[in-house]
């Protein structure tokens, strides 16, 4: 078949440092009285203590998902390329890294047909640095206490590589102890050629800037998608300004994660769809019953049901949408069947197979592939790295081998090259 670039159409290369920085910003806004809770107009300062357990649990969950990605985005890129090179020598791997916006997962939900709620009545209170530091120390101490036993256990098994990863994580925790930088960071500037004002939290901007730097440094090797949550003030206006898609360091698509608490048919999202439709910008949205936060029973899990996107597909037929994960974590395959129907009925509906960690999970997909010729032109390979990789279910070589077991070399070329290239609208 000859050599060609392979594409990982769904991966994440954000780091634990990003996650810790973002939770620190979240704590700041809780103390500041400006976090938009379930009812942002009724929330009173002083009731924030209940959220400390939520923040501690959030950091633990994030650690479990991405603890081994304690390095840089570039190190994650190189790891993916190295593993793919071993499985598919000598083809080169290019990736589509998807940002994630976790900041509003505790905020008010944005339901179908609803506008963004006004937060004008939220009264900001000056943040006392000592109080902020003490509370943040309590949260980080909880994470350290959670990790320390793993360090001792790994030393007992004489696993130096894993021990180093845990030690690196503990070092990152200490590097993020100080809170003064959050208080003083309100006037920071992003590394974009131009931008409208949007609410810039520390972790979100840290990851965004690092991606922009990496796009410039490793030209042509990665095609990042910007995470959009309509509850982030100013983010949609920034999207509409084109700032995310202009200049040397740019994004190539939009990542939506309705599971964080916004319905795909909430009113502000229509501007996003129209802009992406008019400017040939693809959208990937999380469409698995599982995900982050864990559990199919998460309160906003149903927001990711592909049926919620059907009116969008009909209204904007030129809009390319990747229904990510092909409705995974669903034994009934109800969501997968909906996606296949949408593929068959429309011209720009795609899906990807990220986070399919066993041949048992892939076999029903192969039947859908065999029974639906159009799906063969719309389905893409993805790893969901690094979220998938560190679930103790699979390592990267086994993940690749599972796909090589189920799909032929010609089919893998379609999954890993032809369909991602068409979805992205790129020439390689």
C-alpha cells in the first residue's frame, strides 16, 4: 500500500499540571464569590465549604485519568508517535488533540432552549491570600495523601519507572502550592495573534498556550481542537472573531463536551454551529455514555445523546460533526445505532472509535462496519490517550494490536488516514 501518515483522530495530551492549575482557579472563584453555581443568583458566600470535598474528589479523579502524563504536551506527542511507530513501522503518526474545559462542571446546567444565566447579582468578595492558601493546601494535602501509599507500594515492587512518575506528580503538586499567581494573573495575555476578551482561567490558558507553542514547533504534526463551553464568559464571541483559527499557531476544529453540563440545543450553541458551518470548521463532541466525570449515571450524561444533535445536523448539512466514541459504554448499542442512522441519512456525520479497549468491544463495531457501507467512509481511529491509556485496562501496544486483529490493513488505512483527512479537510 505504500507509506502514509496515520492519524489519531481523538486524543488528549493535556497534563496533570493543567488539571491542578484549573482546580486552583476554581477554588479562587469559589472564595471570590463569582463561581456560577446551580442558581448563581441565589448562592451566598460562606456556603462554599461543602464544595471542598467535591474539589478533592475532582483532583483524585483527574489524577487517576492522567497521572502518568505528568510531563509536557510534547512528551505526550512523542510517546504517541513512538508507540504508533512500533505498531505500524514505518508510518508516521499525526494527532488531533482535543482540549477539555472542566471549569464549569459544578456550575448551573444550560438546558435545551435556555440562554446563559445572568450572574450580575453575584457579589465578588476580595480574596484573602492566607485563606486561599490555607484552603488550597488542604486540598493538595488530600491529593498527596492519596498518592503517597502508591509511591510506597511501587518501591516495594521495585518498579523504578512507575515510581519516578509518582515522584514527578508529587513534585508538580509542590510546584503548584503558591496561590499568589492566581490573584495576580487577571491581566495575562494569551499567545494568540489577536483575541476578544474571554474569561481566562489558569489551567485552560496554560494548556491552550502550550498547544499553540507545540503547533508552531512541530508544524504539520498535530491539529488541535479548541474546547468551547458556552458558560465561559466571552468564549463564543472569541470563537466568532476567528482568533482561534488565525495565525501560525492555530486550532483546526471545536471540541464540545455536553457532559460538563450544557445541552447541545441550548440557545447560545447555535452561533457556534453556524460559524463552524460557514467556515468549514469540524466539530467533535463527546458521545459515549461513560467518560469524565466517571459513570454512565453522571447527571449530565444524557446531554451527550446523539439524538440531541439531530436538529443541528439537519439545520447545518455542511457542518462536519464527529460523534466521538460511537456511543461507547452502552451495552444496548442504542447510541451507536443512532449515530449509524445519522451517518446513513446525512453527508457530513462522522464517528470515531476512541477508547475501545478490547476486541470484544470492537467486534460489534466491525459488524456495523460490514453492514453499513457508508459508515466505512465516516469512521475514524482514535486512542483517547491519555485518558484511555492509564485506566489499567490496556497499554498502547495492546490497543493497536486489538485494532490490527479486527480490521485488515486496508481497513486500517481507511480508519487511520482516509477518513480523518476527509473529516479535517486537509491535504497531506
